[in-house]
C-alpha cells in the first residue's frame, strides 16, 4: 500500500523522517493528518454509531470521545487488505479494534497510547505508549510518485497477478 502511495497505516511506530502530525479540533470532530501520504482521519465526536461494516476503509471507521483531558478514539471496520499497522508490516486484519488515547502531559508533549485488539492476529490485546514532542516545523507536501519509476512495473505486475486469478 505504501509503495503505491495509498497509505502507510497507523499507528506509526517509526519516528523520524515524515513522522509529523497535524491535529485540529472543531466542535464536533477532530482531524489528524499525517505527513506521510497526507493521510487524514476525520474523527466524529458527536456520539454517532459506527458506519456499516459493509464498506470497510483503509483507515478504519473512527469514533472519538473525551474522558476528562484525554481524547479516546476507537477505530474498527478496517479494510481486510489495507491496514499495514505501523506502516511497514501486516500486523492486523479486518478484525482489528484500535483504541487510541491522546493526552497532553506538558505544553510541548502529547502522550499517545494505543491498544491493539485483534483476536485473529494476537493471543490477547496489547498496549504501547509513545511521547510525541511538538514540532516547530511545517508539514510538507508528500510527493510520493515523484521519481517512483518502479510504480509502473509494480502495477503491471499486480494486474497480471489479478488476471491470472480470474
């Protein structure tokens, strides 16, 4: 998915180049944008139920709520072939239930905690925590296809594989 510039997946477990987020809150929703491929998650905060599982999504279907000073986001309904959790390895499938917690612990620090619950991939849920420091830099354009000359070969190979399965 990342080679085709579709998305990197989340949570992003790798710090460094392109690990910049922009978080914007409006009264009824929060938007979280990643610099990588500019994936943007729009998270409703209005208590609406999850969307139908008949339409899975690469970034899942997120619903958020506030618990005191912590934003809690629960995401389900991931696409069965499109959630390379962490951006590089397939560590989950369409049964993933991801619970994220965002809590400011200092003026320039956000504590990001996530719990992975996917009974078809893991024997029990597991949790990790990463401290995010505020970036003073900009979120730059992610021009994924620039210089990506192998993309044509990858796509033609995929089309040949799909035709062979028919």
